[in-house]
C-alpha cells in the first residue's frame, strides 16, 4: 500500500512509521513482520503464517482460552468494548510517550557528555601536550652509552 497517498490514514492507524514496513494478520489487529527480507525468508514466513487464523470469524481455529476471550468481548456492550479498547490504546500511547521522553533524556545526556569530553580534550591540548610531544620527538634517539 502507498502510505504517502490514499493509504495514509490506514498506515497511520496501523502505526507505520518507516518504509518499507510489512504488516500481517487480521486487518483489525495487524502485526509487525520482524523476519528477513529475502525472497526465501518471505516465502518461508508466508508458508508458515499466512493462513486462516484464530479470530471472531474463524473461532473454530482458536484454542479454548482465545475462544473464551472472544466470547467475553462479544458479550460486552459496544460502549464497554470501546472503553476497554480506549484503555488499552492509552497504555500503548503512554508506552510510546515514555519511550520518547527517555530517549530524549539519553540524547540530552549524550550531548552533555560529548561537550564535556570536547572541553577536556581541549584543556589537555592547551596544557602543552602537543608541545611536549614535539619536544619528545625532537630528542635524539639512541643512547650515548657504549
């Protein structure tokens, strides 16, 4: 799908942030593809995974635990289900926001450490290190002793 044109709203809702991105599964619950990108990798993945899967439309493919979850969600009112979805989506948003905040802290710390390092290097160089090395290099090599 072209996420830069008419597919943009769907890509945004599916969390596509980079290209190329491969998503798979139920359109209401797309999963990120994490495998290799070679033909053989993609073919193996498709052969093993791209088939009818457990879902409300294919409940006969579900184990007992998933069937129970589906039935529980189906028994909820539309409002209660929407509220439960909103709670879980908020958890995702919070996790993303926490990640961005912590990464920014790391970037700020990295920048401060880099500045400190540059200042220390400049202090060492201005203390005469280069001149000391020049003097050392200009001294005659070898020994006067026999």
